[in-house]
């Protein structure tokens, strides 16, 4: 079983969207016996909160429901659990590299859009600030099938 961990700042916008999309992909491809996904925050600021209403609306528009999700910050156990840690922006990468218990854990940290040709080094902007929740959804919906393909063949 491969464990995929999605991380953003507050775990109320991008990472819960990524978790929901990725879990839907593994169901559609009948890979639930090979993959599992979760999401966490780099900050404890939103701990216990539901996803942002804009994120929920974007997910609902695509048939996904994350209304039961609650934000939580990353722990050392999450680094142990995860086989790959997919982040949304450079700040997430920087913070996770500082938090990672080991060099092996730092190697797990990846930037989400790096998987797409021509998008390496690009961030998925935080829709909490931009209010572009549908754009965030679309960027994730483009990148995550490529991540699943890469992880399936790895």
C-alpha cells in the first residue's frame, strides 16, 4: 500500500481538494487496495476547521464531498506514514523540509505541479487569498492523474 500525503498551509483549501480528487481517482481506477491518501497542514492555525466554503463548492461542482474533513497539522507520524508528500507551493516545501525528522523524509517532499511538463517549479496558488477555487481544482485535476500514473509505475 502506498500512502500519499497532500500538504498545504491550513489544510482547508488545496490539500483537502487534492485528497478528495486523488481518492476519487484511485476508486475510479480500482486501485484502493494499492493507494491511500490523506491531507494535513503545515500550520496549526486552522486545526479542527472544515474546508473553506469555496473549496467545498468547487468540489461539489465536480461530485466530490469533503464536508466531513477537519484540518489538522502534520506530525512526525505523518512523515513515517507517507511514501510521498505532495505540496502546493514553495513555502510548504520549505516548512516541511525544516519539520522533517530525517533526510529520508525530506526526500519524500514534492511540489505538485513538478509532475507536469513545463510546470516544474510552479506553485498552486492559495485560493484562500485569490478566491480562485475552480482554478485550483482544475490545476489539481490536471496534476493528480499524472502523479497516480507515476506512482503506479514506480
